[in-house]
């Protein structure tokens, strides 16, 4: 009996292999499948595997025109290059956390000057996407139009969030506190990473999608009667980090600050994966509590009850009681020194 490991079939053709388009999802009634068909309409297949994947090498000449694909192979671990997404910025929009906090304190006109251009920046991007729909097949055009309707809805909600900040003093105050708390926590975290003093690091800023997401949800966060409270927003942005750590915590800070301006109580619950995210959340809570106890108007704004965080990490699968084992064994001297997490 013989065994073969890491086998591979490879074919070569000097004239090149003929590509095909995967149209299996073009006629589907499932919107998600049709969405994939629209997004990957320009992708060509040169080989298909059975119980395996397939690979090929696409080449281009000196003028960047495609050359024939002359080699294909089976591949159990295929690779795909994912291009980096670099968000566009505009000088007409203020992305600095501390600058936005100052604008919130200054009033509606300052908020308007800082944020009013953001919906237009989003609308400009939308117009570019609409221009790419020229010449699409009918079903793909219908899918694209549905996506543009979702973009219009998101743009309207962003604009509503800005309008709320301009007319509602409580929402504006909560937005300012959130920006201040985030800036404080961010400066301390970056100071440790860069080995500098907090005041010496660059002023912390939002990524455009983070600021837009917070503004999009402000009405639902602050208005108990808003129909947007029935919406569950799923945001996917290929940042490689920064979503749950950053914008979710910022939005929750705003949700924490706004109710405290009215009353005490539990502000929100959040779920985190068991990594550094809970430590970041604790850092934001510490920043809010610092503002409550050290700012001249802190207690007046955020109340007398401390801002606290509770953390549950499970018991069966998480080593959350390592010290108890050592104490039960009478090995108190063997305890390792704690490694503090900078928050």
C-alpha cells in the first residue's frame, strides 16, 4: 500500500486557458447571492477543483494589458490578495476627537461647521458608485439600485444625527463627553505604545466610517421612541482592527453619557471577544469616571453614582481564577507578578 501526500495536478497550455464567469448566482432570488454576483462580476475562473480548489497566475505585459493564463493547478490552500482600503478624508469635515468635543461645548453653530460636510462627502461617493452601474445587466442593475437605496437611507440617518446634535443640548453634551473620554483613553494608550507622555502624542482622530457610524446611530441611542431602535446595524469594513475596539465603545460611551444626564442606572451591555477589547472598554469607563469626579461640572452632568464596569469571562473555559488554585495548594510565595494592562 502506498500513500501520496501534498499531491498536485498542474496543466500548461502555451495558447492559454479560456476563462469563464460564474453565473450560478445571477438568476438567484437570494439577495446575498446576487450581491456577490454583482461584486465579483469581473472575476474570471480558469480552473475549478473537485474536493479541492484551483489556482492560476494572471500576468500583464508592460502596458498592463492581460496576458494569457498558461498554467493552472490544484490548490488545497488557495491564496487571494486583498487590497488595502484607504478611507477618503475631507478638509471640510472635523475628525479630531478633541476638536469635536470643543465644538459640542461651543454650540450648534460649531457642530454645524465641523460636521455638515460629512453627508455631502458620502453623497459624492454615492454618485461615483452610481456611475459604475452604467452598462450592467438588468438583474445586476436591480441589485445595484437596491444598494443605492440603502446608501440613501444611511446618508439620511447620518444627516439626522447631525441635526440632532445641533438642536438637542443633551445629545450634544453626551457627544462632547464621549469624544473627550475617547481622546483621554486614546492618548494614554498611545503614550504607552510610543513611550511618550500623553500630551506629546498626536491628537486622536476618527476614521471617517467610525464617525459616520456614530452619527448614524445617535437618534436611536438618545430617543427611546425612535423607530431606529428596532434596527440592528451590521458594519463591515476591512480595517484589520478598530471596529469593536473603537467605534462600538465610542457609541456606547455616548449611550452611557446621555442617560446619566437624565438619571442613574445601567447604561448598556456589550459583548466582547476575550482579548484586549475588555481592557479598552475599561479604559473608556475610567476616562468617563475621571470626567465625572474631576471636571468642574462632572458630577452635575454625570451624577453622583460612580461609572462602573462589570466583566464576566465565564468559568469553565476561562482561566479567570488562577490565584485561587495557588492559595488552595498553600503556594502563596509562588504567585507570579501581575502584568498590568494599560488602559
